[in-house]
């Protein structure tokens, strides 16, 4: 899989975590039978329970070595379980938030694709057509997002799995949608994952970007989506975290609220994800 690193200004070839197993589950007839069990919430809970046990800590050293993860910027260097390692927190001085009031920031370390929402509230994500109503489970009115933007931030297993609010403001509404837990990648292209997967939806009244909808999407073997209880929030304040598994955050912005950085738009037009970091600028207020 080819992604773009805008800090190094180079393209990188990456491999999907557990790619061989995923190809078997999604591409093999027998694998597709097993897939029904793997994407269930029961399997996710079981996987999450194992990762909370001390025995799971043995997975940490090879994981760190494989993905060349430095623990220098984190609060801990020793962990009692893989869950504790996976949800590790950065030291405050290692978190860099662009606090300029007009800066639109990334909510997480992730790979970003930008999509345009059509006037009839539709978009196509990785070849699959969606309506905005499907993304929010038809639970809220999204009619005023016509012609807006949909930003998809895909977190890989080796990414920092905590995420933040993209502006200061208050929570207008929040709810959880039960669902399955497909992997969020090109391997699962035959499934409408942002309609089928479990997800948490938060409607945010922000100071500089109006009403923004932030959706945390569960993925294969994600134990939980953990959002902190917040009525009001500050830009860059931690919103929550994902437990083990790759995950995705979707931001919905109304028309004429933000101008996304040109290099991000150019890569997205080619279907190439761009590496972005928690708190860094990805655009500006219009």
C-alpha cells in the first residue's frame, strides 16, 4: 500500500498488519465463513480480555521492534499488558497542537483521505457509495452538510491510538451505533464498513468551524471505543482512545467552513493517503 509522508516529502510502501490472514478471511470461501465469527463483538471482547492479561505483555517487544516504535515520548516505558501498551499516553511536552484559531488540525496520528460530499449528500469512499445518513445511522439531520467535506483518518496498529477535539466548543449530541467490526482497508472493499461497523458519533458545536460531526469507527478486533465524558472541550484536548485494533475517525464539515491544505487534496485526488499527526494543521478556516 502506497502512502505519502508530507514531512519527508516522499512516498512509502506499507504492509497491512496481518495482511496474509486478512486476505484469507476476505478472499477465501472458507475464510469468509470464519469471517462472520471474527467480526462479531463477542470475538472482539474475547480478544480485548486476552490483551488485558499480563501474559499478553510478551507481544510488546516484537511489536516495538517490528514497527521501530520509540517510547521516549510516552509517560511509561514498561507495561503490564498489551492493552496498556496500545493505549499508552504521550507526555504533555511531546504533544504539539497548532493553536492558531484558524488552523484545522488532525484529531489523530493517522493516514488521511479527503472526500467531497455531493449536493445530494452522497460520497464514495474507497469505491463504496455512502449517504451521510448511513454514516450517522439515520439518527440525526445531516441535510445542511450538502456540498461539504468528509475527512477519513485511518489509524494503523502502530499508530498512537488516542485522539483529540479539532477545535474548542461544546458537545451538542452523542450516541453509539452497534455494528460489526470489519477491517478498515482495501481488503474489505466489498463491504460498506462505515455503514456496517460499530461507531460512536459526536456532534460538536465548535468556535471556528461550526457544527462538526466526529465519528469514531470500530474495526477488526477493536475492543472498545472509549470517549471521555465532556460537555465542553478545548482544541487539542483528548477526546478518547481506541483499544487494540486498527481504527478510523471520520470528520464531517459543512460547505465553506474549511480550506484543506493543497498537498492533502492532491494526494486524495489520486486515492493516496497522507500521513498526518495528532494536532498538526491540515487546513484553515474559510
